[in-house]
C-alpha cells in the first residue's frame, strides 16, 4: 500500500503546473492555507526543515508575493507568516490541475464501483494519517 500511495503521489506531482515553485515551498504554502498563520519556527518544526533552510524558503516566497510577514500580536519580537491572495491563487490552480487529472484518470481507468471503493479507501487513509 505504501508503494501504491507513493506512486500515485509521484504521478500527481507530475501534473503540477510549471510555476517554478519547489515542492517544499508548495508544502509550506499549503500548510499556511489549511492551518492559518504561523511563525517560521513553527513551520520548520512541523515540516522538519532546518531553521536556516526555512529562512531561505520564506524569503523566496515573500519575494514572489506568495506570503506576507507581520508582527506576532502575542510576541512582538517574532514575525508571523501568512499566505497571500497570490499564494492562494497559485495553490488553487495547482490543486485544480491535479484534481482534474485524477478525475479523468479515475473515470477512464476504473469502473463506477471501483471509484467508490477508492473514495472509501481515501477516507480510511485520512484516518490512518491522523494516527
């Protein structure tokens, strides 16, 4: 199952638009989009990235206008990172392309019953991911 999940994830990555943004950067934007603002330290811990690396990633995303920094209202010494509207738009297009590919691939390769089984398996994998 692990191998199958990895192969599908790799195939989905191939469907990404060529926007010049690395998977690491997209992952950080996705986390900020799903979970809301965070400090660079929090992002580094969640994604298991070295603090030096997160600094470079954040600087590039900010330079591209995909995230914005602001002072942390709880601790004015820290900066909070938040995804920008341009970042949300980029993620939406990225997701749309991959969702479109997956929908077509499922329709072409699977029967309606198999599609339902796969949707059920997706829900089970979500539960496993939260263990």
